[in-house]
């Protein structure tokens, strides 16, 4: 039985294909179109999924959409009616779009799918509620026979937070909190207020938080959110504008904090850092109360997490350390893209009643579910793009890369199947030496073209994780924050502080300063030989050279661009920034050997972007 799941039309469109319950392929549309967070119907992602499975659309038993448009329209309409006449301007803009397109998504989806199969019938088209899609994406691929499931995001149809219980092939949501009361939207309101882009800048707020103090946490709890002991909550909507307006917050919100909304080009101050620390503190407490309550309600020792809030790895780390659950599994594509996986799995297990047989390993295959390229094709594509490269055997390629990293070179690493979800996990990655005091600033400003405060994640050999971090469990998807072990701590010198470019005294660092945040924390990826043998080999070789089993691992892209998908994408990105080395398959490219004219052309393209 082959089922295609689709998420589309809001943000992060994606497609996923399952075959007899196994996830065969999954990819986000943005990787093909090169439009970050592309919301369009995922033509390219579907084309890839079908090709990976070796079938046409005629071979699909069902296509499943990840939410129910009529319920979403009902929520929109009821909200406008309840708050009328406020919000008439927003109503006037959104309703025509709904009446023209979104309300009739069944017809729109059928028409789009006919481009893949002319006789595609609506009888094969199914719809899954948004939070059920999220919950299914978390539970069904998890290694657990049974588990409690917590989903938290901005909003689906009505639900913003839901609790479910999964057992075998059964999954049932038993509790929900409804719009407009939303942890995701509260965090997005703070994202907007601190000058970052909603639906993409939330992780910047999370990264900024350790530079501040949670001075405004009580203010938030006293005025913005009524948080109950069991984790249930209500927001005071008099401070927000997202129900009926064009912004997340209103003037009353700004008056509460004493400053106006930061514009994106305005310098970040200690005030913004303190706001970030405060909203993170409140989110941590809310999530902890929810998970503790869920553990008591269900009696389960296993927890699965999904929804955009589950990408907050700081909160995830606190849940793990809290101990209310023994085991935690987080869907790596926890946002809307992962809804495509969940919708397909819901159709297979829930709608069709097909059995589920967990074997102790998760079903996401390390999240390596995207396109890959054979060596001969890589060489052909790179040559056509004007690249100058040498071809090594695998052992020599690993050795050359490890030596370059040990010499503090910044390396673009492109191997195997592309990752599904927002994190690069050693298939489409930029790598660096974590021991280098200047690596963080260099990668941020000269390679990624992004804010200097942004932290980088460590990729560490699974067998060595507890020797370097206060973590004894798996974190394969870079979704858990833990501290660097105290025996690895040290203070930065004034010269090192200057290298980091952070105006903060007594900055905390460690033996691996490039991946240690100012509070000694790190967003950890444990690398397993079984799921990514090549990346494991590279880390092992780097350890043999340096004694350090850790590498800086960040996504292979620059600010404003999606993660690279093809060898051409990788070469263009490599030529447009100050990466020293690019490794694509067994092809090794040194920047110094490339055509200077191509470098100028690619650099100019990124400046225009």
C-alpha cells in the first residue's frame, strides 16, 4: 500500500511517501525551488518522492492532505464574527483569498494531482486534522510500542496544544487547548516584538535568550498568560493583534514592556536579550507543567513530541532532565513539513487499520529521506558548473577532509541523501573545528552571513557524548540542549572574547568554544555509525588526529537561502562565501583552485539575494 502525504499552502510545503508503513522518501519544496519556506503546492517534492519509489502517481493508493481546510475556515470566520467590528481590514483581505482558493482546496488538490495522473479521482484524496498529523508524525515513527504524545504549535484548525496516547497502531487525541490561546503564538509574538520574522525567526530568539536574564518572566505570567499548575493556559488577548490585525502584538504589549517593537535593522540591546530570556523561561515552565501533567494522566514512561514548539531544543532538554518520562522521541521535522509524514501514516495505520511493528529503532532513517546523487552524476554536474575538483577514494577523501578541519578550515560537506526537516545532520552540512575560538564568528559573518550571536551545534560520536556533555542518551536530530561537561569548561581570554564579537564580559566557554553557548549549553547531535556511517568515519578520523570527537555542524546554506539540495547548489553556495573546502561525494574542491570569475559571479548573486 503506497500513500502520499502532502503539506502545503501555509508555509514549509512538503511531500512524503510511505510504502506498507515504511517511509520511503520525504522532502520540502523549498529545497527544489530555492524559495525559503516555500508554501506552494509541492510539485517538485512529489516528483522526487515518486521517482525515489520508482512509481507513477497511478501507483498511489491514497493521497492525504495534512489538515482540514473547512475547519480552518470555520475558525477564521468565527473569530472575525466574535470580535467584529475589529479586524474588518484583515477580514477584507483574507476572506477573498479563502473564497477563491483555500476553501476549495479539495478541488485545487485534485486539479494539481491531475498533472501527475490524468484520471486522478477525489475518492483517493483524504484529509487529516492538523494536530493528528503532527501527533502521528511523532508517534508512528518512534521506537515505542506505546507513548504519550504532546503536540504544540501556533494553530492548526482550532487546536494549538494537544495531548494524545499512542498504542500499537492506535492513536487518540484526548485533550486540546484551542485558538487563540497558543504557546507557539505567544513565542511568535515575542519573536515579532524583538524584531525577528515570525515563522522563521523563533530559533533566533532561543539563541539570543542565554545572553539575557529572565527579568520579564513574572511580567509575562502576570499579564500575558494565565498558566495553571497542570500546564493549561489562557492568553490575555488585549495585548495581541494576531486574531484580527496584521501584526502579532499591539500598542498595549509595547507599553507593558516599555519599548516599541524593534525594527529588523535596529541594534539588539540588553533589553531584547532579557525579553528573549524571559519568553524562553516562560515557555520552559509551561512545557514542563504540560509534560508532568501528561505523565501523571497517562502513566506512560515514553513521550513523543511534535509541532513547531517541539523544535525548541532548550525546552526539550529541560523536559528530558526533569525525568517525568524515561524516554523522549522528537519528530525531526516537527513543524508543518513533518505533517506530510504524519498524514500519510495516519491514513495507513488509523484510517486503514494497518498494523505497526516497532523494532526499537525509529522509522525516520536518521531523517535521511531526500535526494542523493551517484558519484558519476556528481562529477558530471560539477564539471558542467565549472568546478575544478579532484576525485579521491573514500578513505583518502575522509583523511583529506579531517586534516583540513584540524587545520581550522571551513568545509562544505555534501554526502548521501538530503535531510528532511530544518536541521542539517551530516548530509548537507558546513563543518568546522569546535576547538577554534574564532570559528563561530568566522562561520557566522563570512560563511553564513548572519548575526554574530548565533550559536552553532556540535556533532559528536554517540559513543563519546557523555565524555563531553551532560547527556547520556541519544540526540540524533539536534533537538536536545545539554551542558558541556564541567571538566571541559574554561574562561575566555579578552582576545578570544573579541574574536567572538560579543559585548559581554566573562563569556563562558570550554575546550570546544565554537559550539559552547554563553551559558555553557550546546544543541547536540549524536552521530551513529548505523544511520550515517560516512559522517561517523569523518568524526572518528578527526578524533584520531586531534583527540576531539566533536565537529561544528551547521546547515549548508547562507542567510535567506534554503539548505542546498543538488551538487550545483553546493558549488554555488561554496563559491559565494568564504568556505575553504567543498567535499561532494568523493570530489574535493579547494577554493584557491576555483575560477575567480565564478567566485565573483556567485558572491554578487548572494549579495543581490
